[in-house]
């Protein structure tokens, strides 16, 4: 293939095609249930490689799909050049400025480890294995978003490669429209090679998980409703019905609080009244150990997820959540939103505002085709039961295969993103997991 020869001559990184040793492993996303059929995989060694790939693709009318780690993959990759940016590392912490600068391949665990000793944190989610860049381009819902909003709105600057292969630094002053779009509108307008963003004070972080037998689920959910009804922005609490393979069903509550331990414990006191608690890991928590709360897998694996934004957490919603055993699902989770998410700054990015107070996230392990069918049907049934209390919108980073970017944005924001895509990427060189024109 001429394109392959041209790429191998133009880049320092590895170029793989079907039949090459390591190709199948290189093309796989984080979610192994998603099949990414691509024409070529390029492991970028540096930003010059990224620019070379983009220029070559533009000349040949090909599509570039940039992935640091492959979280959130949709499988919409046929005939694309899969550009792996996981090798673009580097973490710089400027504590006096409360600022971090990271390469496109840096994961949240690296940032938290570097920022924590300074009493600072980035707006990380539940997993330390997720890339900062991919997460932020999709908005980024953090443990601390109730206090500080979407991660995307903490960005100060992006280093990008545009559709013509030019390398630029993008800020609110240099290119306000592209800066707006990259903050939550996906990476469909340029390949991001580095991100500079604000860090936030976390001199005292409290967090952990409480677990009860499944029989306590109704009482725990009632306490959850009471706690979240009056929770200050510093407190984030998640409710989780869990059914791990080969183990009895459980109910868990995960929490973080940007307050001293005594204040955090007082805010969570309703849970202490529930008998039968099996474990409780709450306590002062180093920022670098944020990922230990949910202890999500740090290696790729198969999964099927679905998210819904809830407008209320009523008695009817509680009844629907508790009506049936969650099997064949592994997890039925409620995340408390609100706070700063519902009141974005005037200069917010494309992620906009999130007025719904709760996110419902369901997840299953499709070990067999039959299990996959059962998981999909259970997710559909639960979503249908909650239809009167869901908004129809979904955070971009929670989209699942078969869903569309249109589910994530207001009509005005979607129209603005589409206009920018047509203007800045006239040949359609860039593709994301969920295209704004799709």
C-alpha cells in the first residue's frame, strides 16, 4: 500500500496494517466488546508524527481517528487511520499557578500523583487509567464537578494539530471558537497533543466506600435521597447496586468530600443509622488514591453500558430501581450531579450546563452473546420504566455504541459544532467515536 509506505517514511513511530504482528492488539479499544476495524494503526512518537499523519491523510482523502487509550470507543472506525497518541507523555505541575500541563497520552493517575503533594487536584473521574485528554474533550464528569464544574471548563490551552497539519496553541484569546468546541465538544476539530488546565485546592480530601447486603438497598437509597437533597457542593455521593459474578448482591455508597473529616462524617451521618454494614473504607484520602474508592479495573475488558440523566429521584424512580434483581447487570449506579454543573461560567465550553440532578449508569459484562442480549434488554427495560423522569440527554463521555452525539448537546450547541466542523475540517479528515455530523 502506497499510503502505508508513505506513513512509514514520514513518522518515527510504529505503523501497523492487517497481517502485521501486533496489529490486532494495537487496534483494540479499552472496551474489548467493541470491534475496531481500521486500515492502519500509527503509534505517534511525538507531535511531528501526528502532524505527518494528518497531512498524509488529508492528501489521500483518508480519515484519522485519534485515541490516547481507546476509552469510549464506538466501533465507527472502518477504513480509518487509528492514531494512537498514548506515547505523548509528560506531566508538568506549576503549584504556584495552580496549573498543570500534560501530553495527550497522560492518564489521570499520573496527574493526581504529581498534584496531590501540593494540596491540589485535577477534576478526575473514578478511574486513574483514563486519559486526561480524551476525558476532557468530552467534558469530563469528575468526583469534584459539583464543586468545580466540568473538567473541560478548567482548560487554559490546547496544543493541537489542525486539519492542514499545522501545529498551534489554542486559547480563548487566540481562537475562541475552536477553544469553545474543544472544551466538551469532542476532538473532531483537531488532534490535541497537549492540554494545560487549572488545578483546584484539595488540602483535605475525605472519601471511601460503604457496603451492605442487598436487603439494605431500600434503606440505603432512602438515606441517599436525604443526603443528596441537602448536600453542599463539596460533597459527592454515588449509590451502587452491585452483582459481581459468583457473589451475593450488595449495595454500596461511594463518597468524596472536599472538607475536613469531621464535617464530612456529619454530612454522611444518615448512612451510619443503617444496620448490617459489611465494610466502610471512609477516611482521609490522599488525592493520588482517588481511584481506590471504586477500584475499577485498570486493564482493558469487555463491557456494555447505558446512561440516562434523571430529572428527579422520586418514589416511582426508587421503586423502579429496586423492583427487580439487577442480574444480568453488574452495576446499577446513581451519581449525584448538580452544584457547579448546573451553573456554568459565562465562558463555558461546548459541554454547557447540566441541570439534571442525577446520572443513572448501568453496566454489564457480556461474557457470551446470550448474556449480551440479556444485558441489552435489561438496560432497555429499566430505561423505559424511567422514561417519565429522564431528559433524553447523555453526557458525551457516557455515550454507548449505537447512540449519537446529538444526544449530548443542546440544539444550539450542536448546530454551532456542526458549522465549525464544516468550516475547519472541510475534507472530513478527523473522526471521533461519536461524530457531531452523525
